[in-house]
């Protein structure tokens, strides 16, 4: 799969159909996956046109907006699909000001030379989202390209969308969010220096993670996770919060990896969040907290085994 950011470097693809899907694709959830599946049924070249930064961050700069998938995570997921290319459009004020017809004529036709476009039924584009899926379909008839509109999916009584998934994650409903995503929600983080309290005082070493500022974090609490490191997977317990027992003011992200004792400083860990164990709690003593961590670990093992992730030292791929 090739990645493009510049129209001048986009290949001519002579004598081949160019089939695309367009969208933010934040999360690449099961709805997105159904669109990609349809796209891949077309002969010729197949690719995704997406945006960075996310359009909402440009259109509403004063509103705090967090991503389900950073651009790096998005590309990593798309690499697993049988796509020929991903084009990352730099979404800025200039692009936001382009009308729907101009976008079709100058980008889709002139620069990308599209043959077919596969989109979701709620797709919108152009200045102030003036273009809809039905409008694009009509324009396809006029300009000579095909438009395939894929219906929205419903799962667990919820219409699948990035917004719905964000809301579930913020509420700590991680298992529901995972069903809509089609995979365990992921957090990638670099291991940084912590205060060493987990290992020295509590007997449970943790890796403190630094994650991108615009990455959406689940509601504060304790979670069961699968941890990927050097292409191996391990079971773990993740804590997100302000550590009320120690009266910390800033949110910390710490993961205890089961039966693991290697030095991970400066390494990158990939976490798949499986389920929520409990809320953050304040304990009166270190011993009370340590006893609760033991219970969390035992519960994590049970949940991992129930999902067919049999706990020994590391988890199977």
C-alpha cells in the first residue's frame, strides 16, 4: 500500500479504474469496514482518501476534540486491508472553504481521476458540509463516475458511528464500544519515568505511558488489557486516573503487565482495552491498595481466560 500526501506524486494509473472511499475514518469501526469491503469488490486500484488533522479540529478549533485513532494508528489498521493507496489530505481552512462542486471538479475528477466512489449514507463534504451522499450520486451521473452508497450499520440497537463510539468510551462502556469497533480499543504509548511507587511500595511494577494529547482516553478507572510489545502479547491491568490514594492532580496512565519484569523505559507499548474492572478508588493505606491490585489481577486473569486468551506468561497472537 502506498501513502500519498501530494497530488503531484499521485500516479496516473493509466488504463486502470481508480476506486476510492472518502472520509475521516476515525476509529475504522465496523461501519467503515463494511464500506472498505464494498470498495475492495471493485476491479482496478482501490484507495482511501482521508484527512489530517480531523476536519472538526479545524472547523471548531475552540471545542476539545479527541480521536479514536491517531493518523499513525489509522494507517496501521489500513495497512492490513488489501488497499493500493491511502491519500492523506491536509485539512486546513482553505480546504474547508472549498464548495462541494469545486471539490468534485478540482479534486475528485481533475486530480484523482476517480472512476467509482464508495461512501456511507451519512457522508457529507464541501464547505459547511453542503454536499451529501445523494448529491454526490447525482453529480456522478452528470460527470461520469459511479457512486455506491453503503447503508449505516446498527449494532446492539445503536447506529454505528465514530461519535457513538466516543460517547461509549468516555462513559467507560468499553465492551460495547469494542463491539461497534470490531476490535479492542487501542492506546499506543511511550513508556516514561514514573515515581516508582508501584514497584517499590506496592510490589506491582507499572509502566507509565505518555500518549498523544488528542487521543481519546476511556473514563477514569481500571481495565483489563492485552499489551503488545516486540510482536508478543501479554495480559495486563491498566489504571487511568489521578491516583486518589496519593492525591495526584494530573491524570496518569499506568499498566501492570502480568509476569513481566523487563525494563521498558522509552519503549512503545500497544494496549488493547478488553473490559472495565472498576472505578478509581481512594484507599487509606498502601496495604489496602496492594490487596485491591491483587484482586484486580485475579479478575483480569479470569476475564482473559473467558475470552480464550489463556493466561500463562504471554498471550497468543
